[in-house]
C-alpha cells in the first residue's frame, strides 16, 4: 500500500496553464453564444463540431507545448491520478500515471461510449491556424454531415455529458483508491465526480486524507489534514521533514 496523489488544475498553474474556476480559468470563458459548460459537451461536438473544436483548440491545445514544473517532477515516481489533461506529468517522467479526464496530446475515433477504442497522437501539428475552424474539421475528418462513428476523430477528453468508462481506466482508479494507505489531494476544488468517489472510498475504508491548497475546501471525512499552502510549498515542506 502506498500514498496515492490526486491532483487538479492548481498543480499546473505554475506552468502557466489557467485553472478552471479562477478569474481567467477555463470555465469562466466560453464562446460568443455558449457557456464553457455548454461548450465542453458531447452534444456540442455532435451538433456544432466546428465551434466545439475551435473552442477546445483555443482553450486547451494552445498550451500543448508548455513544460512541467517542480511539482510534476516531484510526482514523477508517485502513484498518481490527475484530473488535468495537459500531459505534464508524462513530460516530467511519470510513466504510469492515470489522466482520468483524458489527455490533450491524444485523440480517439469518435465512438459510442463504453466501446473499446484505441488512443493515438493528436494531430495538432497539422492544423492551419489561419483557417482554424475549417482546418480542424478537415483534420478531424468531420464532413458537413457532422461527426461519423468510427471515422471522425474526437479529442481524448471526458466531457460534461459523458461518463467514466474503461477508456479512462476507471476500474484501475477505483482499485488504486481502495488500496491506498493515504490519499493526498493537491490543487483540486473537489467539484468533480472522481474526487467525490475518492472521498467516499476513503471514508468507507478508513483511509486518511490530506488536502493541499492555499484555500482548501472543507471535506466531510473523520481523518483529514489540511495544508494551507501551494503545491510547491507542500513539496518543499515534505522534503524538509524527510
């Protein structure tokens, strides 16, 4: 049994990637006609793929070349589940981490949820930014009829109206949580289902938890330690203790 780390957007903020709910966060900036919560849906991809892909590219893919920070490097040999899709943990050298909400650098074929489907490298290098929407639709193989199952490409990302499947390694995630000796949450707002799952498992199996955040959310758990500090401050304090 080992300590399990579950990270959120706060970990990547030091790398220059916006958090989700801060003033300039992903979920505060939508499009001209839709909120971010409406944009980041399978329904939007299906019915307005050009607008969906353009928004996704501008809000996420533009950060594809950012590099990991000291926290990612500190986590590279840890048991890790991240909510982030930026892929920075992989760039830092963690070869076995789980990106529970997908990865920016990968795509899948558009498929019915729950089907077994491969992941492969995202074709961002093929995009012509001067003709962004048209180029995205072309590269993602989407015709005027809209996305076609098993033909078109879809970003490897879990959208608001989708559910966790084995594509996102949900069974392995649950097993890691159950076997953890301690669960440490770093830089997460506890506003997504995966953190609620972790808390439920921790309570049921009497697993202690720690919460690392400058302004930590209060969580319902009988054995919780709060660290009111940034992720960087936490890893340095942990090194000093060690």
